[in-house]
C-alpha cells in the first residue's frame, strides 16, 4: 500500500504570463522548481488564490533567475497575469517513507523571489494563517542589506 503525500510547494507565486495557444503546462523559473524539490515535467496541482480554480498540469523549467510563471494552453483561461497561485507536487510513498518525509515549502514575494524555505516536520500547526506552516525547520532568504553609503553588508 502507498499513500499520496504532499511533497513540495511554491506558495503564492504571481503569474507573470499566460499563453493560451501553447500546448499546455506551466513554465516556472528553474531555480524556484529546484528550491521546492519539484522536477521539470513533474505533474503538479495549481491552485488559483484569486478565483479558487484548481487544475493539474506538468512543469516546464523556465530561465533560471527570470522568475517567470507562465500558464500555458487551456490553463491560461483559469489563471491570468497578476493572479497569485500555489503550485503543489505530490509523491507516492510507503507508510515507512511517509513517516519520515518532510515536505518542502517555498514562500515567495510578489516578484517571485524566494523569501522563506521550510522543511515541514509534522508538528502541530503553530501559525494557522501561514501556508501549512508547523514549527518546522525554516530557512529565511534575505537579500544583502546596505549601509548608509550604499555598500553591501552581511
């Protein structure tokens, strides 16, 4: 017996493009896919935060660092540029694998830059308004800060 488990997700991506006449899929910046542990051409569920639409498709890696999120084909009717979406990948696991599994969550800002990466550990939810966040191991992604004179710090 296996269970279908939440494997990883990109939380609150902003759709940057929509191409109705492409054959299908969702193009996502390759760096974002890697950060969430989602493979190129992997089946994913896309949830539109703006209108509630849910769909299944597969990923196509976009240019690394470009922060593109493009809905392709018929999915472009369900997600428009500017919409916020959640992209979720699942995996089949044995009970033993599921017991040890820690899903990866990558939270992004409005420009699709990663700002927080978490490996969920299964403890009870401590912050119910966060994206399925438990008291998991979190890794904050912070841009370098600048001093008064414009030189990068830290």
